[in-house]
C-alpha cells in the first residue's frame, strides 16, 4: 500500500512538472514571458505593408532586442500602417535618420522590426516618427511579380 502511494505521488509530481514545462514553453512562444518592467519611450514608424507584424513583436538593433511593438493602427490620410515602437529607456540615442525595416525570423516566420542607426548628429526624441522605412517582403507579391515578369519577357 505504501509503495503504491509513493508511485502515485511520483507520477503526480512528474505530471505537474510536465504541465509547468508546457506552460513555460507556451509563454516563450507567445512572447508574453519577456515583458519589460523598466521605463521606455514611444517612437512611431509608417509602413506601406506590415505583413504579419503583431503587437509585442520584437524591435532589434544589430540583433539585440531594444523594445517591442506597442500598437498598430491605420492612417487614413497616408494609407499606411502606423506602428508604435516602445523602446527601453536605456536605448535613447538613436540618430534622427535611423531606418526601420520589417524582417522575418526563423522557420516559424515571426516578423520583427530591425532598426539601423544612421549618422545624424541629432537623436530621435520620444514621440518622433522614423521617416525611412522598408515594408515587409510578402512572398505572394514576390511570386506574382516574378510570374508577371516571366510572362512579359515571353511575349517579346
């Protein structure tokens, strides 16, 4: 009786550890585990096409995460997607001519924003807008353009 109770407790602990591991994995995959508790500031960037970019997607510089996407909205005047970037306060010296590009990472295709600092003497201030942006590359558009170019060249 005591031996079967010990086995049941061991199995129960093993199942609980497995559930905890699945929870941690789910938090890592969903990007909810790395919430920034420090101070930050907001800058914005407008893109013609954001592809599959989502709120909480990483913002990186040279591969280092410096912030996250805070909000995404649509500007009816310019017909562009406006992305608010929440940058950690310790990264407060990006030049005004910094560029923002949307890239895809890994096999799962998670999209993120990569900032590339420029050479300006003046820095971006909280609330400023990044003027130089490069939209996401959409695979369907690239295939369509390739097929169109192939069909056009065969007609000649």
